[in-house]
């Protein structure tokens, strides 16, 4: 695999995290760059690990991983998206609620895992190619760190425009990503 293909693959793997980060940034009250960077580091770290895990699984049990990864990602994203929808709908009636200043580590990590399962599947495929998996995983992780940080900052500007509907939109984005993963699997 040549360098340009590796860069395109890394950017492609970071797009789900970018979209999710926009939703996360929109739900926060004026997130600072440090919070965006924290999100980018969490997403990027997990996105670095998942192709390595997929590569290892590809050597051992590729059929199981390829059979179930899209369902796992879909269900995780559906769960997180519905949770955000419910919170957004509840939040619309509660004008006295304190705006969220920071997402919990576990919420960000769960979202990152859900959006990085496609990178795990790619790792399974890379197990059968002549690719330096460490370099590829680091490239994917770095691209995700940058794109997730940018996504949070884009969300910062979208959030005030949407007001309390930002969490509803963020939930819809996560559900949409999950549906897209499922659709891509069945569409071939």
C-alpha cells in the first residue's frame, strides 16, 4: 500500500469520528480548545488501537469480526443517539438546566469505540496485506485526533445557532452514522 492510499484510508477512517465530534461539540456550552483536544485525544487513541485489535483478530478469527462488527457499531451508536435525543427533548422543557461544560470520559470513549469499529474491520483486512500495521494505526489515530478536535470546534459554532436542539441533532447524527455503517455492510 502506497503512502497516498494510506493517507486516504486514515482520513476515511476519521470521518465518522469527525461527524460525532461535531455533535458532541454542539451540545456543550462553548467548549474550549482544551476540551476539543481532550476529545480528539480520546477518539484518536481509541482509533489507533482498533485497527491493531482488528489486525490481531484478523490473524485469529476474521470471520467472526467481519460478521458482527457492523451490528455492534450500529447498536452502540443507536443507544448513544437515542440517549442524546431523550436528553435533548427533556432539556428543551427545562430552561433552568445548567449547560454542559464537559462530556464524561466514558461517554466520549463509548462514542469513540462505536465510531471506530470500522477501523477494526479495516485492521482485519490489513492482516492479509503487506502493510506496516503500526504505521497505519498511528496514521489513522493522528487523522482522527485532528478531525475530532476540528469537529468539536465546528460544533462549538453550530451549538449556539441550534440552542437546545443541538443535542437532538447530535443524537440524530449518531443514529445516522450507525445506519450508514449498517447500510454500507448490506449494500456491499
